């Protein structure tokens, strides 16, 4: 008999939910995790600390209140790293307690240490003293997450040249900074440091950023970041980074040189699979350390599953949780619906971006007719009250039947607001529901009604002219 029905390697969002789902089904479950990393990458260096840091930046800089109180308004004049990390450490500590409590309450065994495969049913758990303990399980879930990818040509010292992990433990707020990579993580940190007053230069080898987002929203974000003195260098590749006593010199292949106090690389993520001895379980990972899975998150070995960032896109905490639950249900024979195609994307830049469904470009390429309805925060009483004159909500609607084809939001609370659109789309509702619904006033949610009326009026006008 195996020691456990399900053994999970990693305690991030995907691992937690897989183990707890197994326990809820009355099965024995255990999680392998280092004692100082309960909650995984997401809790210690990823989602939670970066989003908490963002909240601390917004609060201490008073950035969101400047339209009301003037451009010189700041809650604290000299913001230190200690000011920022105090909030982060508090939140992480509390969340670790929550994760431990949830595992304990559901009688999930926490095995302290790191895991590696001995065979396809056996994992050796090495504790902090270097001792190995062999643990067997009927089903195994790999949920080890990722780490920032580090180009071999770059000499990281985690002080002057950093990645998105080491930037969380920096000693001081840099006066100037180069961020290499204009992906989600790069842009989130670019907006945070720009809000703190750092002079930020973003270097991106592609000709555009966040090309999976709505073009108008991306343009609005660029405008706001340029307003905070961010410089963009698109179509540029970093040739070398030289460390100097007073900072770093970033040399681009075009010959440009950028002097800054610090450089942060955001060059994608690498799966944490190196130390798993996957070959002993009959598995392999690609060059990015990712493991291939089927629609039920099974690997090439049917009783071994993988979930979360270690399997690649979309690599979000929200989707990882559902992947973990789905994998556990499938492994233990419980009926499961699987993940819906409609999944919201949230990007925690300043201001926030969130969307669900398709973009204007995607609909145009697919030759699907659509009409656009827009609501701007400056036209809403709540937008004036909170001092957000730049936010917007955009609805993409089918003129044929009124279905929502996409919802795109930019501004305060975007990642919360998107769920209204998600619900309407998921239940097959039409724009008529939003026209007829009563929303609390004054709220940002009211933007749905304004945008719905906007698009309905456009469709009515087209119908009159066509008919």
C-alpha cells in the first residue's frame, strides 16, 4: 500500500488546491515543501509580494490622489525600501499562516524538505539536515512553479543587476533604473518604480508590448507611464551590462548606452524541474523546464500530473488553483467540468489592466462583426470621487445578437470590475441585460450600463440606416 493517495510536490496555489481537493474527497494527501517556502513562489517572491508592494507604492506616493490634491501631493516624502517591505512582510506572514491552517484543517500532511523522484511512485524527501525519507503515493502532482530566467551572458549580483525575485530585497529605491523586457512582470515593476520617482527606461526587443491586450488600452498605459518619465526603447536588444561602482551601464546592440543605478531583467520564467530527477519517473522537461500535460493535466506517465506555472501558459495563480483542483478530481475519479475557455487576465500595472474574451484585432482578423461601447471614468461620479479621470471600460458586442465578445478595462479596480463581464459572458447573457440592470450609484460598476447604452445606441442607429 502506498503511503498516500496523493503526493503533491510544491505548495503554491496549484499544489495547495490539489492536495485539499484530494482531502475533501476523503483521500490521504501530503505536500512536500521547504519549511521557509510554505505557500510557494506565488506567496514568497511572486504574486503576493509584488501586488502588496504595488499597494504600498500607491498608498505612500499618493499617486491616485494627485488629480484631486495637486501633482506635488505625497503621503510620505522620502519613501524607503523599509517602508515598502514592512507591508509586504506583514501580508506574507499572515498568508503563510492561512496556508498552514488550511492544510492542517483538511488533514493534509506537510512534509518539510525538497522532493525528487526515485521511481514513478516514489519520491525522496530531503529535509534541512540532508536526510532522505522515501514516500510513496498512488498519484503524484508536480506543482514546483518557476524562477526568473537568467541569461547566461548577464552577471547578476542581486544588488545592481537583479531579476524580479531579488528586486524585492533591494537596499534602496534607485534614482534611475533599466528594465529589460516589456512583458507583464516588467511593466508591473516599471510602473511601480516610476510611481516612486525612479527614472525608468524599458528595453524591449519586440516592436510593441503586451500585444495580447487591447491596443487602445496599451496606448493609454504607455501615455501614463511616459507621463511618469518612463522611456521606451522598442526593437532594441541588450548586448552587455557593465557593473560600475556607481551603478550599471546597459549597452544596446544599436550602440546606445544607458547609465542607471540598477538594472532589472524580466526575461521570462524557468520551470523549477532541474532537481526533480524527472527521468527516474519516465518524464522530461523542455529547455524552459516546463512539463507537457494533456487536457486533464496528466503528464506522459498517467498517474503523475503537473499544474501551475511549471506547465507554462497562462501561468497565473488563478488558473493554477483550478488546474490543481481539476487534476485531483480527475486522478481520483471525481466528475469534473474542467477549466472554462473564458478566463480573465489581470495585469497589475499602474493603472490596472484587465480583460476577458477577444480583442478588436482578433475579431477583425477572424472577420467577426462587432460594435464598441465605451464608458470613461471621468464621466462617472465615482470616477470623480476617487480622482481617476483616465480609466475606461470597453464592451465589444455582436450586432447580430447582442452577445458580449470581449470586455476590456483600464483603471482603478479593473481586475475586480472584469468579473461582471465574465459572468454575463459565461451565462450567455447579452448587452440588453446590462442596459436594463440597476447598478449601485455612485460606483465604477455603473460603467457597464454607460458602455452598454453607448453600444446599443450605435447598433440602433446602424439598424435604422440599414433598414
